[in-house]
């Protein structure tokens, strides 16, 4: 027995079990990002700063150079369209139940106060173009503000304007004189000019009203009445829909605050932590620069009929698709990996929860929009320029194109780009609220709105970042973004489109 080997109570080791690759969730391998190394050494803050400077310079030059010409035309359109639409609405508001007029802000006191406020703001900031003053002369007279109406008419007289606006000035003066019981007449050359404008179908509100009221042209009067009724009916439907969405979405906000979803319904957004902040920043802004050049190329190449609306679709697609492709190719092994990392596929929570999250986001947006509009009331005139644009208001094709951009294309692309990549990447390396602020600022500046519009978009960006942070998926932000844009587009088209 002394020669026997000592016994051991430990069992022999089991062979290592190989995991079943068909059952486990596939992982995202990013040990060596793919792509061309045309930006130099990854992680260099020098490249990141240079990329930001180049991007900011292009944005600024575009705002200065292009904005002076296109911005001037857009401003003229916005203020002209606002005044013309309000005049047509006031002439047909008797189709709205009288008890609803104060609720919609269409009673005499509310309209007079709002019009005077916008006029004073625009004049003080030198934002009201002389070309839009004839319409404002008529609008101010229509709301019973003869003092400001006379001031606007004097401003047209003193301004350097085109011959068309000068003819409108004379025509507007005769129209007001006729409304006051006078018997003024147009000069012979102005009568010829007016007939030519009618023949070319380039006449506007002053000419419409002169022909309807002074010339007693019944077809023109009927046409104006029909346009006004269309605006009132559409606007009433849009405002009621907006209020309904506001109530439902605010109920969703209250429900979420009272009973927070648990478990898998609330999870942090997850993106690979191998991205350095410098590498992400440099890649992102260089991709943005390439996207801006792609937009310029699209604008030069697309010269088809209705090219302005078609070019806007391709420009927006290029502005979003180019950087998304460049960043996705650089940081992810494939589109499926990118979709998984951003919570796009598979859906991280049930469809019912998605609806609740979406309504929650819309409620936050609508609530903050109302609060911001109250705080930024002294800058209302700037919002007119951001809201009313020359495209997408007066013929069905353009309206559908603009709606597609606002409701589908922009929400998907912007959420992937600004929330998925920029916020999602930065939040892994810095404080989440700092990442929210940076990504939302870039998001706002990219829109190139006025300062007031920039504040609004910055706040909206914070809401979308919060949705992504709390749910771990871009879907709630995409749907809330699309719904909110749809509500705003619906209201803009309803109140300011002359299309029948």
C-alpha cells in the first residue's frame, strides 16, 4: 500500500465548451476600422479642429454670399405672403363660428395686436423689404391701423424700388382712397401696366383688390373669396388637428412621468466605445464638408422643369446620405451592424411602447415650442422668414415634395447623422449633456435659420437626443421628428398656400 500513488478527490477537468454561434447574438467587431486613411492619423485633434473650421467657414460663406441674394428674395416672399394671406382670411373669417375666433386668434383685437407687433419688429430690425410694403399698407388698413398704414405707404415712397413696386404704390394709394369714399384714378401708364400684369398672370394682392373693388370685376372678387374660404377651412382643420395632437401627446408625457417603463423599455444608447472623440469629430465634419460640396454639385446639375423642387430633394438626400455612408463605412463593418448599434434593428421594445415613446417626444416638442414661442415673442418677425419659403406652397407637386422632405427624408437622415453618429459617439467619451449640447448646436447651425429659428431647432435637438438616450433606439426620435414636422408643414400650407 505504501507504493501506491496518492489518490485525488478532484475530478478531471472538463473540455472547454464552444458556444453555439447560431444562438448567441452576433457581436460587432471594430478592432480595425475600415476605409481610406485620407485623413491621416486617427484620433488627431488637429484634424478635428481643422475639420470644424472648414465646415464653419463654408456654412458662414454660404450664409453671407448666397443668403444676400436668395435670402432677400425669400424674405420678400415671406412677408408678402403673410400679409396677403391674412387679408384674404380676414375677408372670409365669417365662415368660422364666432365663438372660435378668439381661440384661433382671429378676433379683431388679437389680429390688430399681432400685425402691429410684427410690423414694428420688422421695421425696427430693418427686415421688412420695400417690395412687400404695398401688401402691408393694405393689411394695416384692413385691421384699422391707419397710422401704421400711412407710415408703410410713406416708406414705399421713400424707398428705392423697382418700377413694378412703384406702380403698386400708386395703385395702393388709389385703392385706399376708394375705400375711404374718394374718387381717385390711376394714371394711364399705370392702367396699361396693370392690364399687362393681368395678361402675364403676375399680378398680386394690390392688383387683385383694385380690380375687384375699383373696377367692380365680379369674377376676380369671386376668385379672391374662394381663395380666402380655402385658407380659412384648411387653417381651421390644421389648428384643430394640432390641438388634438397636443392634448394626446401631453397625456402621453403625463403617463410616462407617472409610470416609467421598466426593464428593456429603457436602456442607454449603445455605440462602440472604440471611437475616440477626436477621430469621430474629424470624420464627422470632413464628411459634412464633402456633403456640402455634393449639394452644390446637385444644385448645378439638376436643371429639369420644376428643377427647384426636384433639386431640393436631391440636395437634401446628398446632404444626409453622403456623410452617413462615409461614417458608416469608416466605423462599422456593415449596415446591419450600424442598425443594431443605433437600435434600429431589431426593435428594442414592443410596438405599443414605440407609440408611447413617439407621443411622449411629440408632447415635449409641442410643449417646448409653445414655451419658446412665448419667450421669443419679441422676435416673431424672424420666424416668418424661417416658416414661409418660396417653394412648396402653391402647386400640389411642390407641396408633396416639401412634405416628403420634412416628414420622411429629413427625420430619418438627421436622426441617424446627428443623433446616431454625433451624439451617440460623443456621449461615450464625455458627459451626456455636453454631447447633447454639441450635437444639437451643430444640428441647429446646419439648418441656417435666423437666430430665433436656431434657438428653436437647438431645443428640438435636445429633445431628440433625450429620446435616443432614454430608449436606446433612434425610432422614437425619427417618428416624433416626422410627426412634428408634419404638423408644422400642415399648418404652413393650410394658412399660407393659395392653392385651391
